[in-house]
């Protein structure tokens, strides 16, 4: 058993709300986990890595990504072949890791590409990619949000949902994404349009929970958010129009909220004259309301996770660091914004005993920054940061 000690850095471990100066930790090179940490004189080890007085923090979680989409393709991207999709997805996973994201959850991919890529990843054939929880295709009603070629299971009854979820798990999916409302990227529906019914979503929840797996609900407006909560989903994705009563229900049920603020911000910021007017207007109309609604939900105690909806228009796979600045606009401190990733996202995915924070016994997934992340969330956007998985430098 060999060990590596990293030293001479300031540590934000993701568990607390402060930095630890003159820090060090030791990584077991076989298990890739932290086995010791402290301040001052570093512990003896087979190898020593001096980080030159920089700042260390955990790698980010991004629990809402679409690695088979392209943020630069505004039409026709669902017509790509499976081979093209796989290549783009691999590149997007590498971009996520380079930005500091060490753990991702997919929330809908075409051709079930993430499931197939993870098999290759487990064989060591996809270097420089983050840990991944797969979803395969999403679940939508006929004509609903996500009804596109190779992108969704189309279900129109609880029985159809039950069978489709079982098929998805048989194919290797590890989590479920259901469409409770319309969305921004489909021309014939709106955020407030309910889509899958409570009964249909409950069938998905029942099947997933039988296998100790999660259900995420795309739910932007009402009554779809309420329907998803009543169905018992584990996380509300987007939740732009969450009400006070729904927030209280989320706290009671332990339901997480993934706000994907960057996805809503990029379209009105960059989409005028490029995207259809109806798509830009949908986002622009919702954005101001979103900050008010999410600030209230946060104050009421809803647990927020970190997800960006990466792959949607202008929403690059390098933009996860930008999400934290937007989270401070709903009333969070920088530390609280990062804890949406290090604490809440890891807990949602059920991996918080081994990932998320830089504590002894957990995997050494971290990033090294030149400036203090607690002083300004802009500091985590550093393009040339060092990124480590299990104590091994990837970028």
C-alpha cells in the first residue's frame, strides 16, 4: 500500500463553512480515499505533493446533465446518429471533468448512450471522465416535452410507465427522469402545462424505489410541480414556479430541488436572433419570477442540489462553476452554494458516505484553485485549475 500526501494549501472541505489554512491530507493510492488530514507539518508518505499555497475544494457534482445534447446545435440535433452522439457525449464528459465536475447524474440521453458509455468507463476505456449515474432515455407522454427521436420512452398510462421503467432498468439505467410539465425547448407546450399524471409518475416512483433508485421530475410550473410531489418523486428539476405550500411539502417529504439556473439564464442572454422568439420569451418571462420563488423555497428549508441542464442551448458543459454565482442570488453564501453540490447532491444520489466532501474515508476527488472560493464564487471558474479523481491528477 502506497500513500501520497498533498500539503501546503488552504482547504475548504465542503462540509463546513470556513477554510482550513496550512492544510494537508493523505491519500491511499490503492483505495483512492483520504486516510488522514491535518494542519501544519504533513504526515510522512511515499510521495509528497506541494500545492504551492493554493486553495483546495471538493470536485463538483452536477446532477442534471444531458451529455448527448450540444449547446451549440439549435435545431436538428435529435437527428444525429448513435455513433455521432457517442463521440460528442465522451467529449462532453471530459469537458465536465476539466471544469471541476467529478460526479454527474444524467437526466435523459438519446439512444441510452450514457448507459453504454458507462460500461466502457468501467472497463477503463473512457479516460478523463467523471463518475456517472446513468438515466438512459427520459419518460414522456406522447407529444410531450422530450418526445423526440431516440430521446424518450413514450408512455400514456400507469401500466405503460411501469413496463417502460422495467425495460429501462433491464437495459442498465440507474435512475429515472419523468416529464411532469411542458418545457422551454418544445414549441407546442408551456411550463404550466401538466403532462404525465400523478398516477403515471407514481408508477415510476414505485418501480424505482423497489430497486432503491431515484426519480427526477422535470417540473417547471404548476400544477405539474404539485403532481410530481404528490407522486413521491425524489427531486424536482427546475421548479421555477414552486409555491410556498409546495416548498413546505418538499421539506416534509425530503424532496430535493435542482434549480438549473444557468439553463434559464443563458437563453434570454444569448438566444435573441438565434433561437425562436417563443423559446426566448418563455425563459425571459420566467427568470425574474424564478429568483423570487427559489429564494422563498430556500428560506423555507428546501434542500437545493447543483445541476445545470448542460447541453441545452448556450449551456456548455464547462459552465457548472457559473451556477454557484446564480445560487447566491437566491440568498445563499458561497459556502452554502457549494454545499448544494458537496452535501446535498451527494446525499440525493445516495453516495454521501464516499463522495462529496474531503473528509477521511471518502474518495479524494478535488480541484486546486489559485484564489479563495469562499471569497468569490467567480474564483471557481478558473479555466486552468487542477482536477483530481481519487488522488490522481486528470487535468
